């Protein structure tokens, strides 16, 4: 039986690190996902596009692999004064950009490819990941990070698990997936604190 599962995780953290350093650090998918206990690898598949390999388990602890193809985009958040509102963004100098920057948004979106990477017989499936990471500079050389992640996975249940009613399985699977993702996200940010001295969850 094919099953769809959705996992969500979110949180806010304060990094005891300068804004630019924090942005550069969190822009490195391979580095930060290396702290995720379920992520086995992150490989580039194109410009600003990556393939994640995750190994997770169903509610009966049967393992299966999930591949995510993800495109990353960075958006600089500017707050221009009224006197500069008519200026083309491309005409802004580096000094003006630095002066008017109020944050940065890093987004992860599903990156569709034509190749079929699923192999249900070997419990290998493709998932879709979507995340928004909002970074805001704070006083005292700190940075606030607002993280919101959602993943969707379709997979085939192990035969022994198919005797349980579908509604119960679906509820267990979604709850379990969200718990897995939230636990992994918290652990990831806690591990990142080793490189920043302090990362405090809000």
C-alpha cells in the first residue's frame, strides 16, 4: 500500500554570531545538513541545486531511503528610505546595500528532474522539501534565525504493516514524521552551536 506522509518542523534561534557570518554558514547545505542525524549525504546536481539522501523509518522502525532534490535561493531584504524608493536595485552601491539591509531569506524548494530515481522494491523513494529561513541582524553581534521546514514523502509500506487501518497508519506516519523532523532540526541547530559558541532557542 502506498502511503503519503508530511513532516513539519519549525523554530526560532538566536546565533551569537555576526549577521554576514551566520548567513554564509547557513547557506552551506552540506555543512548544516551534516549535523542532521538522518541525512547521509548532500551532493550538488546543478547550480544552486542539491540532492539529499535521508534514511528514516516507518512507525514500526522499518528503514527506507528518501531522496530530495532541492534548489536554494537567497533573497536580500532591503528597507529603503523614502528618498531612495525610486532607485533601481541594480543601481545601489555596496555601501547602500550594507546600510539598508534588514535581513536575508534563504529558501529551499523542490527541484524537479526528469529522471526517475525511485525504486520501491529497494525502499528508495523521492520526497519533496520546502523550507524558509529568515535571518535578521540583532544588536550585540547576534542574528535571529526563523526556520520553517516541510517535507512530503510517498512510500510503500512493508507487508507486515498493511493490516493496520489506513486512517490510523496515516495519523501515526504524519505524527512520526513531524517528530523525526523536529527532533532532527533541534539537534542540527544544537550541533551548529559548537561553531558559534552559543545558539539559543527562543
